[in-house]
C-alpha cells in the first residue's frame, strides 16, 4: 500500500506542471510468470520452498520486461503488461494481453518518463563467497539459543538460496537500464509483513478474493530471505562501481527514504 501511494504520487507529479511529462508506470509484479508457468517452475523444483509461489527472482518473465523497455525507448506503440494478484484465490495470473494499456499510439504524446517499481528492483547478485558467508551467519544465529534471530534465511538450504542469487544475475540488464533509483527503505525489514497484509486487505476489498492472513505470512516467508541477503548492497548503492574506481557520479542517481 505504501509503495502504491508513493508511485501514484510520483506519477501524478511528473504528469502535472511544471513537468508535464507523459509518464507510465510498470511494476515488476506485472511481469510475473503466468500462473501456468509459475506452477510449472514450482513443480520442476519441488525441493526449493523459495520458488513455490511468485515473488523471488526467477519468477518473472524477464524477456517480456526487456521487450517493453526496448519498445518504450524506441517510442514504439507499447502494450504495458498487467497482473491480477487476486486470480486463482490469490496465487495470481497475468491479465490477457487484450486488456493491457497501450501507450505511444499514433497521435499520442510519446512517453518521456517510465516508473519501474517493485520489491526487489535494484537487488544485485552477490559473489558466491559473500553469499555463503551471509547464509552461514544466519544459520548460526538461528541455532544460537541466546539469539533473537527473526529472519528466514537461516531456515533454508544454501543450494536454494544460491538458485535465487544465480537467477538474479539476469536482472542486471533491467537494473542497468535505469537512469535513477529511489529506495523506499524500512527501519525494520519485518515491517514488510504488515505492509503486505495491508495490501492484501485492500485487494480483497476491491476484488472480493485474495489470501488469508496465514497465507500472506507464508507468502512473505518465501521472499524474506532476499531482504536479508541483498538489502545491504542496495543501501550501499545500486549503481556503485564494482571495479574499485573512485567515480562518485553514481551517488546523484540514487535517493533513499527511510520509513519507520
């Protein structure tokens, strides 16, 4: 709900004077795999709990996203994908293409600003050694009786986490195409459980169907490990050079806002 409000406000601002920019919003959620493809993905990896439902890297149709980006950059008529999270009792499915909004049609102002939003937009894959260390640290915290560990990373197998990290490498193509990045950060990453519950209540009110409280918590459990793994790099800078160069120009391209 918070993300939706912020994106809506930004889009309205860009479309209004003094900017008056033709603007379109594309959500990472809108390029989720179709329900059938998500089911097939889950069935092909039955031992990996992280991809049994939509959410994690590997559950998105990246070629579709890249096709949309390329079409928008070329000022071509572009159909903007849509995803219905209420379909299949909250499992979700892509809306038929015949119902997608089409922008850049003949006689229309060409899109000048694209807002691309999503919970893991900007996440960067980790080196295998760093990934292994973060996972081992989480497991140790979970096993420590004196620890107050409340994450999920320590409960999953390393090979399952590595599968997500490997899939994330293919997302760099989308991330690298961004001109600027706004990071809506949480003072406590556990807040995402409350935010997702609020989002589901809004969805049920609008659509009449959705997930139960328990199903939402289980849903968030499935992607929460990525917050533990990739948030640090996100905070350090999405565009930060990885070659050790002193180039600081990237700092002007990222803004972080903190929510408590």
